[in-house]
């Protein structure tokens, strides 16, 4: 959870955490979305609790995979990540085909943005897993 100006709590924000110093950093592919959201609410006097998983496709997939993953090995979680990302990309491509047939350019644009979010995040999975040489 990130807290902005002591009044906005943003849940489900994926971060890197240093095991030694406990410093954390928002993952690069989702950081622009967090910054964009904060810029959109800046100046707002209301308190808010929001979930980044509701605003970003990649974070939503990550969040859904991590639910109930307590008893799984790292290899099992990674396999579920890959499967979930692949499934989501395939679903969005199918939806994009429907939107194109319907000539719904707004829907096509929305799906394209969601696909871009997934592709930006998916490149991190291989480099941060133990399954690939560095």
C-alpha cells in the first residue's frame, strides 16, 4: 500500500523490496500509472482508498495470481503468472477482434492500452525469475 499526502491509500501496488535495508521501489512498468493517478487526484480534498489492481491490467493479473499462493513454491507461482498473462493476452486479442468487427474504435483503443500494460509488465517476469540465466 502506498499513502499519498496522508489521505489517499493506494492498495495492491507491486514493489521491489530490499531484504537487507527494507527500501522499496514501485515496479517500473506500473510506476507511470501510479504517478498518473496521483497527478489526477492532486488537489482533491477527499480521502480515498483505491486499488491499483482495478486501474491496471498487469497489476490485476498479478493480484489474482497471488491470491491464495501462500502454499505454492516459487516455480508454481511463476508457472501460474505465465499462464495467467498468456490467458489474459489471448482473451484481450479475442475481444480486440470483436471490437474490430463492430468497428468500435474506442473499445479497440481501450483493449490496446490494456495489452500494452501487459506487454510492459511481462518482460519483467523472465529477468526476475530463477528460471532464466542472467
